[in-house]
C-alpha cells in the first residue's frame, strides 16, 4: 500500500479512531470480536461470515466497509488483517442449506460457525445489524456497523474476500455463468445465462424461481 504522509495520514488516523468508538467503550472486555457477512443477496454461491479479533491498538490503514473498497485494496487488507488479528475465522453455508432454511437463518449459521472457529473465545461480539440467536457471548448489534467499527470492518473484508475467491473457483467449473465477474449477483448477464443454460449446482433455487419456473428447476 502507498504510504500516507502529513495531513492525509492524520485524516486517515482520525477516521480510524472514530471507527474504534465501540471498541474503546468496552475496554473492560479483553477480546472484542467483529462479525459480518458477505453474500446474502446473490442468486448463487454461499453466504460467508467473518469474525475478527483485533489488538486494542490496531489501526489498519484504509480498513473500512468492504463494499467501499476496491478489489485490490480488499485483497491487501485481507492479508494484513490475517497477519495482525489476535484471532480470525470464517464460516460458510452453501446454497442447498440456504434453500433449506432461508438466507437469514443461513447467515446466522455462518456467523455461529465463524465464531466457533476462532482460536480464542471473545468476551464481546460487535455484529453488523443483527443479533445472532443462541449465542451465549454478549453481543451488540450496530446498524451499518461495517462503517462504524474497525472490528466489524475487518470481519467484512474477511467474509467478502473469502467469498470472492470461492466464486472465482466456481467460475472455472461453470464458466458460462460469469461468476468470476459478478460473484453470483443478479446482473443482467447472469440472469440471461440462467435463462439460457438453466441453473447449475451452486444456484440458490429459492432465489431464481422467477427466472426458471416455479420450482427453480
């Protein structure tokens, strides 16, 4: 990453300090974990959750809501977060399970997986806009948390980049759908491919019924 200097560096550090508001408000908690997901909206592929426990003094430059970052910047931050985090993990729930239990429940399942996969148990969860059921760890739901909490932003990047990598691999298996470009989202080109070729094994049948018929077959 290009080095920041002078006023630009000061401005970025001030932005990061503002994103630590929730973490600083709970300094009594030794391990604070951000939790976020990627992939609730696409027509294909898994939903992926990220969980990240950063050191209390962590100020990773440029870290932000993954949707506000370029692909190149996300990839750089993905490596940096894994290097700097006290603990990090992801949880993955595939399309068949999404169809079985619905996307919200699948998102909760992925988040619980990610938390359970951590090498250390956090004392507090900061979650982006949800309260995860059946989790004993105290949690705080923050609307637009991926833009307000450094921990959630880190989890957002982990989830997004992990899922993007998976969709790029699926693109090699099913090149006619263009997964490497749209990552499974409902672009015009993707919808046209579904209509032309029918669904493939990673399509969410409950998401594509209007493009394929009542049963998504």
